[in-house]
């Protein structure tokens, strides 16, 4: 009589490995979620803390940190199922918690994503990845979190941190979940055939429009800050941007919900577009301003990543290069030329130009995807049979769908963001008072980013040039300012930032 099989990791009835679980798919989705998380934490936290003036480094980094943490709690309480649950309205799903074992260990599914033809016949079944719901909740949370972190870039340097703390959960519930369900969760734009592969509209257009709207209602920075807002650490800014770039492999590579052919194409196209856009933006800076700007290069990288996102897994790599060229030139034009000629754009103080780098680049990517998406790649990932770009026989109707989707996301974010901020403004001032804006981090948090004079000590410039300290046998000696600084651990050149 044969001996019974020994327990092991490949037993078909192993409780932690049900028959529907694909370990490779699950591992990649968790890795992709981590990559996207690294874009926010520490990527954008570092980038925000270094791209602003020294006096706003702590506040800017903390706004990103707080948005990330608060999003996770709201997401598992009700947010995930509002974005990816059962249909409630054409643009919204039913709210519910994502906290119990019964829900989290079952196979992941998008209940509203089944697509039916005009005759009522099922054409595409609902999406059901081969891993647990818990992996999907985590992955989609990272997308929701980075959207709010990107939005924060528009209001750095003056928004009341208490108002920001109230704003983040409300915007997530009433704005982000609507866009996510409408375009990804099976809502009316999804069923209509609007293409948004990985968030050109859901994430970037919404954060750009909402950020611009928030900047309008919060009000501008101090005049001195608007005129001179130099980064306090360009090297750290590049490091944060690098984390953002490499993290985009999870952003676009995780969108098919499996490590398949679409994911491979998407990751390659993402890198090609980012590199092309960076080079295009840099060349334009050299041509028009005589020298390459490092800040401009990071912005060009960003616009390339944003522009490819709506179609990363759906276009040829030569198309990704073309999209990168457009991403490095069109937002450059709107930021460097059009911005200075528009009274509205000049009036609204969008601190990090999120409108240009995300809203403009997001719409641009959506339109280009409507032109360049190939039928073969669309067949692997899109829910509506026969989807393709205009250049491959779709007709101009696909461009109309892309523009219609952009219009809905724009109007919804404009209205909802305004309503949320006006309601918060009734109870909490949206903008810090001018006397606190003069100080910055110390006024907002009681903390500063850099200890310029030794280990947390501050040098008192009002003290006399020399000071008498106790010496041996009661004798005193005079220390110069340089000696005092040396004893405090401050050596070399100290620059007042």
C-alpha cells in the first residue's frame, strides 16, 4: 500500500493555496503594489521635501506622508468597495468595509466589469485575477494614495495643515472613487469604451484639475515665496524623481493584474516615453534659455510618465517614443509660454505646476492613446471587443470617447473639490495666516528640516562678537564666533537659506 503524500508547498489542498490562486500572479501584484507605494513613500515625500524652500521642507513632506496614511484607513473602511464594488449608480459602487476574512481571502473580482453587447449577450466576463482580494485592495490603495499626494503639490507652501487633514478623506470618498469606478470598476465610461489603461484620467487628470481648483480656493503663497521658491536640495529632488520613475514599473506593469505580455510591453513603453520626454524638455530648455535645467528635466521625466500611462500596454514602442516627444513639448509650451500669457493661470498659484505636468499631460496621453492603440494589444486588455485607435480603423468616435471621458473627470473634480473646500472653509481656515507663512515649518509644526548650527542648536547672531567663558582657576577667556561655532559642531561654510 502506497504511503500517503507528505505535506508540502505544492499540495493541491494546502489551505493557504486554493485552486484558483496563481502564486506568480500574486507575487507580482504584491511587488507592483510595493513599487507604487515607493513612489509615494519615500519618492514624493523626498521630492516634495527637497524641491521647496528650506522653510517649507517639513510641511511639504508631511502633507504627502499624512495623505498616504489617511488614504489607507479610509480605503479599507469604505473606499475600495465604493470604487470597485457592486454597481450602485453609473458612476459609483456600493460602499462597504474591506476588513473581514470572509471578504479578503476570497478570489479577487470586479463585480461590475462584465460587458454585454447591445443584444444583451455577454461579450466579456467580469475581471477575476488569480489571487486574493487582499492583494487587490492593497494594489488599488497605492493608486488612490498617490493621487492625493500628487494633488498636494498644487497647494504646498501655504495650505493650513488642519484643513489638509480634513480634505484628504473627503476628496478620496467623493471624487477619487467616482473616477475609479467610472473608468476602471465597470462604470459608464468603462462600458462606453473610454481607454484609460493605468490612470491618465483616474489619477493624473483628476489630481491636476483638483489641485488647480484647490490652489484657487486656498489662495496664493506670499509674494516673496512666489517670486523665489528655489529648491533646498536639488540632489535629493533627483533621488525622489528617480524613485518615482522606477516605481512606475509597478504602476503600469501591475495594471493588467498579472505579469503577462501586456505588462512587459507597458513597462518598456513607460521607460521609453519617460526618457524621450526628459530629453525633449531638456533640449527645449537649451534652445530657448541657453542651458539645461535640472528641475526642468525632472518635470520632463514626469510628463513622459504621465502621458504614456493611459496607453502604456496598448501601443507600439515607437508610439511610446512619439508620445514622449509630445509629453516633453506640449506641457513645456503650456508651462513656459501659455502660462505667462493667461491671466487665470498666472492668478492661480499652482506651486509645483501640477496642472501642466499631470492634467495637461494626462489628457494628451488619453487623446494620443485614442489615436495609437493597436487592436492586437487592446484585445489582450480592453473590455469592449474591437477597441482600437483611430489610426487602426476605430474612426473618430474613439477620440470623442476619450475627450468625453476627460470632460467628465474634469467637471466632476472641479465641482466636488470646490464644494469640499468651501465646506471645510466654514470651520477651518484654508490658508495659513501671513505671519505664519513668513516663518514656515516652525510655525506649522514646531520643527525645522535642518539643524544648521550643530546638533539641533541654533546660533544666536545677536550675541556679542566674543563671549567670556569660564577657565581654569576662575580665569576667563574670550571665544570668537568661529570658536563658538566649532564647539557646536558647525564647520565649513553655512549658507542662510
